[in-house]
C-alpha cells in the first residue's frame, strides 16, 4: 500500500514565547484534516479559504483583551475547525425533517443549513465569550454605566 505524501502546510504557525501568538492562524488545513478526514486537491484549497474567512469572522467577534485570556485562546483552533467542518460536510440531502404523502401527493423537506452558512453554536460562543448579554444604564444627570 502506497503511503500518501504529506504536503507542506500552506499557513505556517509562528512560534511564540508565551505559547500563543495572536498573529498566527487559528487553524490550518492540517488541523482540519487531523480532526476530520484527509482532503484532496480542490477541497484543500476550499478549506484554506474557509479557515481564513472563519478566522476573520472570529477576530471580529472576539471580546477586547481576548489575546491574553487562555480560556479563549485554548479553544480558537477547535472552534475554527468545527465551524469550517460544518460548512464543508453534510448529508446529500441536508434535511432536519422530511415527510411524504400518498393519495394527496404531498411531500415536504425542512433543510438544516441549505446555503452552507458559517455559524457558531451556542456552546462555541460560550467557549469564546461571544454573544453574552450587556446591560447599559444611563443616568438622568449624565454618565453611562455598562455591566457585562
């Protein structure tokens, strides 16, 4: 059985002194393959593009000071990989519900993610400190207080 030749990674991780480098990619195609399955040709190109987009979206959503929070930084790779895996995978018919009829010729399908949108689950948002509630109080005399 021939061994598959491993390609060099396209997006190199940069080593850092503190263990996490905020300038490095959150996840690579190799990370996706290790967590999911081997990718071929065009799939690798698509995965690289989607990982870059996922990283950009995550960076825009992360709370201020995320770079120094190990509770967030330790989960970035997993969340990036899982969100891209969801986009790239799916059954032939991505349906959550399907019903058929007979005499009246009825059929209906409810699609799970019909357009393959990128999204984060509630658990992933919790892991990254995204999407919490913020309460703001504005005093009548002036001033504004924010409670997170």
